């Protein structure tokens, strides 16, 4: 049960899966509103198809991933994260997961890191909330 709690706290699920570009916009929002620094590395698989029927080249994006580091500039906290792609469409990202320390329970992770997870979760949930 403890691992389930740790994974639930360190994982932030998106209300809707995002493209790589959409995830980058979300991370821009996090950086601006935390305020913080967000450093990332993105990877994606692209397949190019040449159809001889009409002679047009088409492209489709496959599995994408993004990972990096989020730093809160107002509090001495930072942590690395990696993306989780959508199970139905691997060209979209459905969540991010912060790094956890193997063998540590949730309460053994630094309190400022757990607070960072919570702050980022709040911002991501706000990002998906319709603005009026």
C-alpha cells in the first residue's frame, strides 16, 4: 500500500492527454506561475510514409517522451520528472512522474520536495480548469 501512496503523490495525471507541444506549453505555464525553472529534454519517433498512389509524403508521430527538472525559485526545492505517454495514443502525454528514491516511503522524501510535487499538481490542475 505504501508504494501506491508514493506513486499517487509523485504522479500528476493530466485531465486530457497532450501532444508534445501541448505539454511544453503546460510546462511554460508551470514555470511562469510557480515561479520556477523548467529544464526539459524531448524525444519523439516520427515515421514518414511515401504513398505511390498519390505521390504525397505523409508523416505521423509515434511515441513521445519528455523529462527534465523543475525548480521552485521561491523555495529551495527541485526534482526531476519524466512523462508517461497515453496508453491509447503514444504520441500524447497523459502524466508526469517525479523521481522517487527507491526503498523510501513517502514521508522519507524531503518535505520541500513533496511540497513541490503538490504545488506543481495544483498548477497543472488549474491549467486544465476552464477560465471564465
